């Protein structure tokens, strides 16, 4: 996997955890998460849904590019994991800046468990999080600390 002009380019043995969740923003070198927003109630859904799960509107939701920044609201250490995942990663709830009611579940990466703290400011980074039975590497969205003093490269959130 490599990133060019905000676009994620996969190798032949890599797949996205889900299609249509990453997008690029002109002028930004980082990929962004792509959500959808209800035209009736304004609710933001991620992963994106075509219709609103909150109000039940049948109007198509519209694309909404997320800012990639959030705050750590809770976390746990995953010690027993499914096949293809490395144990002892941090699984977190991240409250997104775009909408404080939007909470994503994702792995924390590049941070030691003892350095993770509620209220920590985070930014989204794409990472390889697991390997499928056929050998393909799965690329997903992870979050890492914005504070460079909290970043420990290679800790958690990636395939070993």
C-alpha cells in the first residue's frame, strides 16, 4: 500500500476492509474517510449507508468527507482475537470532530497501550490490520495520536 495525492494505491495482495470508505481531497496528501449524511435529519453514518438509519428517511443520503480527526472516548486491549489478527491491539471508540454524536470503532496504531488516554486527540491513518485465509492483506482505517510525543511507530494496529 502506498499513498499518492491522498489516494490509497493497493498492491496485488491487498484489499480494503470495505469499498467506498476512503476518498481523496484535492490538495490534501492524506486519504479521508467517506461517510454519508441524511438530507432530512442531518445524521452522519459511517460506514456509509444509502438511507438514513436514524430517521428512516428513504431519500438517498449524500456523501460527506470526514475531517479524519477525533477524540478517544473509550478503549480496550484485544487479547483474544480472530484468526488473521495479531493479539494485544487497542480497539477504540473515537468521537469524530465533524459531529460529536458520530463514534467510530477502530484500532489505535503507533501508540503504546500505557500511553493511550481518554480525551487524546487522534487522526486517521490507513493500515494493514489483518490477513485473510487466502493471504490477502486487509487495509482499514486506524487512528493514531496527533501529539508526536505520544506516537511510537510500529505499535499496534498493523499486521505483524
